[in-house]
């Protein structure tokens, strides 16, 4: 079973490598209140790297407030815009006061940013 898993991971890595440079910027396909896309220039990779940030509804008006921040890193083959529904769920939880206002940052860690030597528990 481990051999098959390693073979699949290896084939996926080769497919991405063969397709050329990895894209590091994936703007949102649809707009959602409070969720915005931005980019940062990566000095080491010399490319723009995308991110999404959800700001709670009172962020702009409550300038003295401090907010907890959640950083979400997607899994393999994902990017910063893979899971915009997390912002929708968070917005609803804040609206219903299930959770306090927080900031959510959806980062782009690259589609193949994993360690091939990573071992999982049996």
C-alpha cells in the first residue's frame, strides 16, 4: 500500500513539474463581503504570491479592537482560493455570535509544498 501511495505522489509531482512553472496567484472567482484577495512579492521566488483575507464586519469601524487571527494552509494541490466557503461559514458564525470576530487568512503554500519524506502515523 505504501508503494502505491509513493508512486501516486511521485506521479503527481512529475505532472506538476512537467507542466511548467507553478502558479502562485489564484484570485477569487466570486466576490464575498469581507473576503478580499491580495498578493505579496516573493523575494526568493521572484513571483507574486496570492492570499485571501477575511476581515470581520466591524473591522473598519472598530479601529481600536484587536482580533485573533486564523491562518489556514490548504492541502496538496490547493491554493489560497481553494476554500472560500470557510470565510462564509466564519461570517455566519460571527453574525450569530457563535464565535467572536476573528480574522481569517487563507495562504498559498504551493500545490506541491510537502515533504516526500513526511511520515504519517500507522
